C-alpha cells in the first residue's frame, strides 16, 4: 500500500477531511486519539495487512508516522 | 490448548435474570462530555444496562432464575444433584456461594455444590466442567449458574468500563440423556494477561483498606480505586483477535463441522465493535452472529446464555440447533463449545427488584 493511501485511511479513522494528515502530527495533539481510536487502528491494520498489532506497540508511538512505522514493510513512500 | 469431548448430556433449559434498575448511557454526558459518550455508544453498541443495587448479589439473580427454570421444567428441587456456580462476584470470601445458593434453593443434601472463579469464559468453562462431571455417571441432573454484578465495582468516572458493564445471572439445566449429541470443547489460558483486566484489591494479595478505596486519577485521566475493576480495552481487543478465531476453528475442526453447518455463533458479548470485527475476520454472516448488547451491556459470563434466550429463543424452543459458543477475556481465559441443543425450555427473562437482606442472622 502507498503511504498516501494509508494516510487517507487514517484521515477517515481520525474523522478528518481527506488529505489532512501528513504523518508529522503528534498523536497527543490530535483530540480524537484515545483508546477507541486505537481499537479502530488495530482493526484497520488487521483488515488491510492481516496483522494484529499489540497495545504495547501502539503505546510507544508518538506521531502518526510512528503508527505507519508499525507496518513499515507493507507501506511504500 | 485442551480439546475435550463429552457424550450423553443435554441442555434441558436456560433461564436468566437481570436487576430491575436500568442505567442509560446518555445520562453520563455530565461526567464524560457529549462527544465521548456518543463515540463510546456508537462503538460498543450499548445504550442502556441493567445494574444491581447494593442489595443485589449475583446469587440473588441466579436464585430467581433457578426457581423459574425448575418450575418451567417441572423438575423437583430434590432431583438436582450438581450445582456449579461460576462468578467473580461471590456473596462472601467464604463460604462458597454455591453452598449459600444450595441452602436458599432448598436443594438436597446429596447435591454436590461448588464455585468456579471465571468471568467472560465462565459459561463455556462451566458447561464443560458440569457436563464432564455428569458424564462420569455420578449425577443425573445438574444446574450451571453463571453471572456477575461487576457494575457494583466499576468506577463511574472510568470511561474504559463505566458505560460498558451490565449485570445478569443465568442458570442452565443439564440432564443425562443417552440420545444427546456429543459436545466438543476447546479451552485455554494465558496468565500473562492477568493485569489487563483485574480488580487489584479485595483478595489476599492486596486486602481492602482505606487506601485501596481511594479513587485517584489514573491513566488517560480515568478516576478509579484499587477496589474498582480495571480494563485495558486495547489489550483485550488484541488478545481477542489473536485467540478467538483459532479456538473457534479448533472446535469446528474437532467436531467436524464447516461454517455452513453452524446455525449460530454465540460469542461473549464484549462490545459490538469487537464482535463485528470478529465476524468479518471469520467470515460469518450477520444473521448467524447474534448481538445482544444494546439493552444489557457486557454482562460477563452471563452474556452467552443471555444472548441464547433473548435472540434465539424461538428456534431453540422448537428444534435442534448447531451452536458455537465462545467466551474469552479476563484471565486471559477462553473456551469454545460446539454443541447441538434444542428443543429446550427457555424461560422468560426475570426482572429482579430489591431482595430482602440475606446476611446471616448473627452478623
């Protein structure tokens, strides 16, 4: 998957307009980022990459790019 | 992972009871704000929950359900020779609630009674245990009572669980029957999940004290004490996705069914989001995947029998159904059953208002 397409999926998850997120955003600055959004992120990764990531891995992420980094091998710039 | 097969035991009937008091999730807007409550309701699918008052214990719910079920079955109380009570919210630290319940139900002295401490997986574990014991030939009729009143130990200011938990008690009647279809069970445990769903205080590791009852600000601004239940919802979700499809596949494989053979997949009603994702992941159509959470919330071990009686009553009363039952959560602990059951007695849901105080007379 392209990073651009992945960002569009994250725009949808974060309830933002398409094209809003660049990846640089800090998660703590995004009002909607909480455990419910994390559930949505786990489901999204499972749907798109058939990979189940753990809560511990998500907790280490500080930025949107860190989230994308969890599936780095499957995302192309 | 253990796989077990039980022969010659049938489910004769199921009855459930819930407390009368209903809490509407929208009423918590004052605490969490409108946006959070809306998102939690949309995600979990929960609108309201029956919650126990401080006078209602799990055993009270199970007691009412049992009287009703025995009446509907026309079974004499004296004919019961096994009572298994599965709960994490007992009446006392000791004696076992099964003994208290035995006394209040007026069961016979020859009836074996004991407690099992399990939650979300408890119904299927209990079904396995009771049916396995009965297969030995020592018992003819058994009662499996499963339920919890976890809402009594939820902090109203902990959004991870405050809007999620409802209370219910269930009882399932089991009987020896040579014609009954085999039941297959797949069971497992991963104790490394201990701290992700826990009430830290109140046992012997951390006895209750003035300190443990103090509600303080915890992770993500949630306010909670060590006497309250803690749940890491993200970790529960990951555990569920990693475990449930495998245990369901194992049970199907062992009994020799494919997906089409199954009439319904009755899962522990954790929350609607988890359930819908599981259904999609396992490729199960919506009509075979009953969700019974809108008016009850997550009722711990009682959620599977509650879903059977509230969503499948008409078919279960009339004809045999091939069911997959799967419970998963606190422990981590999980169990899946592949069973053919019905026609059976399904009692109307009992609504329990406050019950008389039942403290022993000398206390």
